[in-house]
C-alpha cells in the first residue's frame, strides 16, 4: 500500500485524493481507493483545515506547516507526494519531494513560471522519483474519442486548430474572488486555466508549441470593471453595498436557493467545507484593486510541425464550454462542449456531446459520446485509477499520463500568452524553456 503525503489541503486535494484514499461510503462518486494507498501526512499554511477534517472524519492525518516539510518526511516516510495547494506552491514541494527521490503527483498547473518548470525538470533528472502532472482533462471521454480518431489517421497531417474556450459568469467570476486573481499565486488564467486547454491540444495533435502571440485584457473584473457599482457612486461603498448592486451577485447569489438539508449534503459539507482562515483573512470581491490578471485573450500559436492554432478565452460569458475544430489534410473534426450545468445554462442544454468528423471529400459522420457520471465529465475517476492503481491499457495506448515535459510546455504557453499580451511581441517557447 503506497504512502502519500499531501502538500496543500485544498478542496481539490480533498476531493481528488484524500476522500478517495479514505473511502467515504456516503460519497461513492469520489471512489474508494483505500486498498491501494493511504494518506500518511498533510501539510498546509492553515493546519486548522486538516485538524477540522480529522475531527469530522475521525481520521488521524498528521498536520504539518510548510517549514516542517523535512520533519514531515522524516516522521511519516511517504512513498509519494500529492502536490495540490495554491498553484504558486507547486514548484517548491515538487522539487523538495524529488530531492527525497519521491514520486510526485502534482495538480495542474505544474508550476506558475517557465523558470520553475525548468527547475522541476532538472530536479526530476537528478531524482529516482517521477513527476505525474494530473491533467484530468485528457481523460474526458470526448477527448479520448478525438485522440483515437486522430491516431487512426482520420485527419491526415494536421494543419490548424480553432479553439474557443469560455467560462460562464458564475464559474469565471469565482476566480476573481479567490487567490487565482493574483499572478503571483496563479500565474494568471492563461496558466491556471488555459494550461488544461494547451495541454489538451498538444496531446491531441502530438506536437510541440513553437511560437505564441497574444492580445489580452481585463474587461469584466477589477476596479475599472463596467459593472463596478463604486464607479457610479460619489461616496465610498462598503463591500455589502457593492454586492447589492453587482450583476454577478444579483444573478447568482441574490436569491437564496433552498437546499434540502439531507444526510448526504451534511456528509459532503463535512468533507469539503473547511474554513480558509489563513488564505482569506478577509472577503475578496470582483472589483478589488489588487486584481492583476487578464480575463480575456486572443491567441495565435505555431507548432513545430507547421500546424497553427487560434485560441480564444473569455472568463465572463453566458455559457461555459468550448467550440473546437481540428483540420487536417484528411478532413475535419468539430465539436461543442457545453459544461455549464443545466440549471445555470441560459438555453436547453444538449444531453450529450457529439464529435463530428467530416472526411475532406466525404460524408459527415456524427459520433455520439456516451455520458459518464463523475467530476469533470467523468475524467476524475479514471485518472485516479491511473494514479493510485496503475495506468489502464487504454491510458497507455492513448498516452494519457502526463509528465513534467508536458507540464512545462503548457505552463510556457500560458506564460507566453500573458507576456506577449503585455509586450506586444510574439514569444518563442524554446526561449522560455531553454
Ligand atoms: N485538475 C482539475 O480539474 C483541478 C480542479 C480544481 C483545482 N485544481 C488545482 O488544484 C489546486 C488547488 O485548487 P483549489 O481551488 O482546490 O484550492 P483551494 O483554494 O481550495 O486550497 C488551496 C490550499 O492551499 C493552501 N496553501 C496556500 N499556500 C500554501 C503554501 N505555501 N503551502 C501549503 N499550502 C498552501 C491553502 O491554505 C489552501 O488550503 C490548484 O493548483 C488548482 O489548479 C485542479
């Protein structure tokens, strides 16, 4: 049974790793991998989160602070680290784990700068440990389906990709009330969020990014937001007054939706609702002065093979998901994924995603993608199996497990996006990663 130490006791860490390794019968959708591994330690700037979790779950996970990393390793002798705290903390724990020859499972993004990504690759080169970057997005059934079509040669030589990804006004806005809104903590959304998208395309087309050019701006959030009630008021408004006039708040939080207080909901809240006293000593809001990242990007990418991509990102749209087209000398794949939940979607949401394949000189084929239950389109469960048990035959065939090199390319692309937008020049990925 493998022994895991968790660095960063985040919601993601709890949902994707801690709860599955404990196995909570009332939360079956998170899986039960308790036969394969055990959480032997957890480290966080806020050890109260770990202590409260232990009290509620009757677990005895020892809690450590960041400066006690070495103590934690000595006392609890883990075989592997799970690095899943705020993004800026990933590099430090990943490198520290590799120095102890431990395997490291790191949440996306692997790091928040190319410089840190190079340091991780270098640390891995000197270590007996291996890095797995938890790119669950690859595991979404529609993405595996597209990968299979591409591997079968349906597209011939890939020529260009059209990728539009939008976050809705509920989910997109949430990043501006959390640590993600500061570049020093998240690298910005072109790293924190778009690394998923860049990795997806890099993996699907099996290519290496070469050059990135981008425009970007902060259009919806921050003090200059057109929605900021403070801009229209002569007197200084309190946070509560701002909220009452804020369209995001009025749309999503204005009315209290009655939630039935059943046993399952209590179990869910007990596991995931932990206070963040250290991370958020005070409430953050969409229009705060310190927001320093972009919410909108238009990007052009050239790949080493000569293929190119246009990528568009917006963090405040009426529905969430993507529109994707991949063209090649053999034909075209196109698909729309609507990930806004049905109750938030401003139109009737299709029940399932379809992948349309049109041979260049042939008839359109529409492939229905089966609906899989579970987090992030069913991907979360499958990646857990690959991580805690072993990669399935399908995972090996499709190359689903991502390592540090892939982690680094996705970070470098995200960094190139915001830097290109700031400087107004194209950037070479090799220059960032050399
Ligand atoms: N793969 C996915 O689909 C997916 C989904 C959600 C989140 N994530 C990733 O998981 C990670 C956590 O995200 P979240 O939204 O669950 O976070 P969160 O805000 O719930 O938790 C962050 C945690 O990190 C801790 N922390 C902050 N600084 C730290 C430091 N220096 N050392 C140790 N701990 C520190 C905080 O106290 C907090 O407990 C992020 O990297 C995010 O990108 C991935």
